[in-house]
C-alpha cells in the first residue's frame, strides 16, 4: 500500500500545469488584438480631450443711467430677439425731449419771421429801385431842359431868371437821384443782412432738430431689448436699482452659436484639414454621440493669446509642445444641441482617413 501511495504521489507531481500557459496566451492574444486595433485606429484618427464647448455670449449693457422700473424676464430662461427685458424710468428723458421739441418749435418760428422780413425787405428794395429809375428819368429830362435853356439864354430868348430856375431844377434832380440810389443800396444791404440772419436761424433749427433726435434716441435707450435669441443668464439687475451707462445687466447665450474649441498639439496639425469629420464625446452625457466637422484654425497658439505670453528669448529655454485652438462645428439635432452648455468638457476625434 505504501508503494502504491508513493507511485500515485509521484504521478501527481509530474502532471503539468496547463492553466497558466492558457491564461498567458489569452492575455498575449488580447494584447496583440488591442495593439493592432489601436494602431489601425490612430492610423486614421487624431484625438484630444483638451476640448470644451464654446458659444457666443452677448453681454447686455445699459446705455443710459437711471432707476430700473420693470424687469420682464427670469434668469436662465429663453428670450427672443428684440424682446423687451428691462425698462428704466424714463421721466427725465421725456422732459428733455419736450424741452428739445420746444426749442425746435421756437427756432422754426424764427425762420418764419426771418422769411417775412426777407419778403418785406425785397419789396422795399423793389420800391427803392423803382424810385431810382424814376429819379434817373427825371434827371435826364431836367438835363435836357438845362441844355436847351443854356442855348436860349445866349440868344436872349429866355431871361436869366428862367435859366437859373432850370439850373436849380437840375441840382434838385441830381440830389433826388443820389438819394434814391442811397436808399436802394440800403435796401439791398438790408436784404443781404436778413438772408444771413435767416441762414443762421436755419442752422439753429438744424441744431435743434439734432437735439430732438438725440433726446428721442436717449429715450429709446430706456427700453432694454434682447440683442439676439437665446438663454438669459448672469442677471445683475434688480427693480429700483440705479444703473449707470455702460453697466452690464445680464448676458445672453445666443441660439445656434454652440461650437467646440479643441486644443490640438502642434505635432497633430499636419493631419488635420478643414471639413474633416469629427466624432464628439460629451463628458456630461456618456451615451450622447455627436458628429461635427473641422471649421477653422486659430491664427496663433493659445500661449500667444495669454495675458503674459512667454518670451523664449529670455532665460533658459525648455521646449514645450504648444497647442493650437481648432474650431469644430457640431452637427446635431435641436434636442441634442439644447443639452449642451458652453464650458462643458468633451473629447474629439478627427477622422483624417476613411
């Protein structure tokens, strides 16, 4: 019995362990399959997880100062373009508009007065011109009489007294002619002065019209409207608050402006072209699969756009691989796009070979 037990024990020790080689073989085969799969995948794709969702965000600022009268929206709600969102107390601006309109009315009345003066002065000028013509005709007649009397007095046909009377009439006619000319010139100067004054008045009316337009524009700014359709956020205004011109009231994340900014290494750009297909995985929604396309490239690396860009010409140089932002358009349904928010992290894979 002892020999049989010893023989059985020896046979048991000599039996080879076949489990370990099988396990190692499976692991090796899986590693080979995984390596081949990864080699094929990266032979057609360029990946990065340094990417996030971006969007156009419009800050809405107050363009005039005043107290907030009404607010017509709630934070994180959707609004439409040109929808009234905030109303600023407009009583001061209405008063300013009325003042500007009153000044414009007064200036327009002055224009009417100036035009009436021009008509009156023009009539006076025409009358003075007629008097000049009449005086000239009278002077011409008296001159002829004087010449005739001068010849007759030599012949003795008339007395010396008659000749002196003709001479006196000539002097009177000459004085009347000069007086008529002076009156005509004065009337002409008055017309010119009135026209100049009217031009000044017209300029005043134009300035008053500008003041009215400006007052209307300032009044319109008391109504704050949405510059675009989107979701309102970052509300920084309350009823009764005094806001200043240029103060940011809230922001709007515009509809249809969602895209992806992917920061690829500079060594990866050689394989990326505009229009290439992109597979997108959103960290917040693991089951959501989106597709997109490469749209354009940033003109500089992210480091060059930083607040303090590096200067490699100073100090010791350590070469660091730079990253270049690449804009990617998202091709998704309206429901899928509504889930996305600027700032979310994503992973993208550019397919550069079919």
